[in-house]
C-alpha cells in the first residue's frame, strides 16, 4: 500500500515538475499574427461561440514551447451573440499540441478561463486586460422598423448609439442618445427583454428618455 502511495506521489510530483518546466521555459518568442485563417478554423470547429463565423481578432500573438511541442495563442476576440450583437473585445488563449484538440478559453464564458494561465503563458506577449465593452445589437434584428439603428446596453439601460441617415429608424424619428425605457408598456433593462417583447409584436411603442424629456416613438415595418 505504501509503495502504491509513493508511486502516486512520485507521478504527481513529476507532473508538477513538467508543468513548472513548461511555464518556466526560457525565452519564448512572440510572433504577431496578421493572418487569422488558422485561428478562425479552430474557433469554428472547437469553440463554444454562438456565432464563430463572425469572430474578429486583434493584438493576437503566438509562441511555440519546444519542450512540450505546444503552441500558445494569446489575444483579444470579438464575436456575435445569439441576438446578433457583438459581445465586445475579450481576452482569449489557445493551447494547441499535435496530440490533443486545441484548448480554447474565452474570458466571457464560464468555461474555466484562467487569468493565471494568461499571466503565466502569455507573459511578455503584450496582452493586457481589456475592459469589457458594452454589448450591442443591430436594430433590424429586433424589428424591420428599427433598421439602421444600433442599440447598446449600458448600466442596465438600452441606449440608441447609432442611427443611419434616412434609414427606417431615422424616418420613425428615433435619435442617437435616446434611452429606451419602455417597450409596449413594459419596462426594459436588457437587450434580451427588448428582444422578447419585439418577437411577439409587429408594432412597437417605445418610450424614450431624450435629454430628460419623455417621448413616444412608434416603430413598425413598412
């Protein structure tokens, strides 16, 4: 029994040493990535993103750890959520080796993203923590009459952050900096609530806060 315990302890210590050796391998050379085809393929086939085909990358670098024959990618990505809006830029990392499927971790997902991993394996890559950007959605995905508008959630309030000139949203007199507080007599504090209400209604009556004044805007498809 003691012999078995010793073997387990020895195996655990060897695993720890291997991890430390991987982490402390000297002189990782980070290479800036300009072509994202390989990353896009991995995201489409292996990630849990809602819309991996929409993924965008920035500040992306790669290094190779020769001792473990592994490649580590670190960077920021942005992709669309189930509502069609971009989630904002967030850190990600990928550990890729010939013998295993790529390990992909994204900061926004509850899938075991590890800041310790980033601090250890992405150290020196120039990837710093990025403050989460506000989620947004194209108005056309909610109602055709909102085409041309971009709605953004900020601090529990739905803001109109863009309205294209002569678009349906512009024609219906929705304006940039309007804050939508009520849709069809129901208070909204999230884009999901807005989506739920709009999915059941062809015509929308929006109560907006416009510079401290209450306005009602009617939205309907042509």
